[in-house]
């Protein structure tokens, strides 16, 4: 990749992050546990990373506000509408992943 100035790099990274959030929003059928099994991160991880990034810059951002940013709605609402209970197979795969 060619050298980018820091502002352009930040803009591209921000655009990619926004696209990731849009992609996750368009694929609500992909459950957090599936993301954790396959990629070792989920929507909640993204929320925690936002809080950490804000803290590194002395910006206040609480976890629930970050989750609303990532989920596009309050987490409790998203969970009720889009997150069924994990299946026994998902739980087993997640448990196996934790042992590796």
C-alpha cells in the first residue's frame, strides 16, 4: 500500500469500521456466539474497543452508549429482537474454542 498521510489513513480506517458495523447490522442472523467461535470477537468486543479507544483519548464513553453505537439500538432491545438463545451446538463449539 502506498504511504498515506495520517489523516487519510484515519479516514479510511473509520470508513472501514462504519462498513463493518453496517455489514453486521445487515446480517443480524449472525449471532455473537458465532462470531466468537469463528473470529474470537463479537459486537460486544467492538463496543469494549470503542470504550478503550475513547479512554485512551480522555473521552468519556460508557459501555452501554458504545453498545448502542455498535448495535444501532439499545442492547436490550437488539437482544430481544435478534438474539435467540444459543443452541447446544453453539455452546459446545464455544466451550471447545475456549480450551484452545
